[in-house]
């Protein structure tokens, strides 16, 4: 079945460091790929998405490129801030109705 | 104005009790979901309704029964609560129908259920 695998956290960085969170997927067909972010005590919110191969999603300085050949959708940011501390979820849609399959989540902690 | 709202935000109850969590969306969408997030933050889909009709039931115990009185509301009733039911439950609503694959899902704040 369809699944998403993310690197385990927590990831701890200093402010202004470079961030990469790895995400790979297994899917039949051509899923859309997403990164959602969950700030402490809140629900998930969409960070970025890509709907076909070689698409790049970007938002708030974060980027991820849909790589079909490596079945990956790694999240990157050039310079993280303390306010980026959150849990990041990679996800794909499967089976219509925008059914989301999530990875396990990666907690990011950014220190001043 | 909150797009997806859940009540209550926190729920503490004893084993064996029956409880309900309510969800409402004002987005005009036809589809709503319940997700369960465990203590390790893993999110698992439970149910989905489209226009009041159950379309996804992901091997959830019969003690869990969703109810959708109209397409803007999806409630979750849990009978005979067990310790393992302790989790955060999220309601979500994406735009789209059977063919939809790439639109944003809007999540509620979550309901933290603690069974003691």
C-alpha cells in the first residue's frame, strides 16, 4: 500500500542553520505530495505542496521538490528561525477525496 | 472565523465511559475526516464522510461510531472508553470529491482525550 517515510527526529539546530528533513514515499499512480506543519498545541496546517514530478513547492522560505525517480520530497530551508520550531509531516494523497497518508512526523527545535 | 472547529479541546474521562467529540466546518466542503494522533505524534486516518455518507472506515473498533447529521458536521462517539483510546483526535476537511487529490486539508485544533 501507499506509505510515507520521514527521518526520525528530533532535529535540533541553531538559528540561521540549514535545514533538511528527508521524506520518501511508496505509491501507486501519481500522488500529490505535501508538507504540513504542527505548531505546539495547534492543528496541522499546509506548508507547501507539489502535484506532479519535478514540481517545486515553496512557502515561508521552505522548499521541496517532487522527485519521481528517487520517490522523494525532502524539505529544505536555508536559514531557520526559532519560530520554525514545530513538528513537520510529509504526506501524500491516496485514493481520492484527498485522503492523506502521513509520515511519522519530525520534530524540529531551533535554538537562538 | 474558525474554518474547522472541534469541541471540546480537552476531555478527561474514566475507563468504560461513553463520550462524544464534535466537529463543524464552515468552508462549504463536502468531505470531512477524523484522524487519531498518538503520543508519538503519528497520525492515522479513522473515518471519512462525503456529503453525510461514510466513504472511508479504516479498521477502527466498533466502539467508535461517527455520525454526520449534515455535511458541515461530523461527530465522533466512543463507547466503553479504554486507556489506549487516549490520544489527540483531529477533524479535517479538504475540498474535493472522489477524484480530488491535490487540494489543501484544513484541520481543527484537536481534542486531547485522556482516559484514566
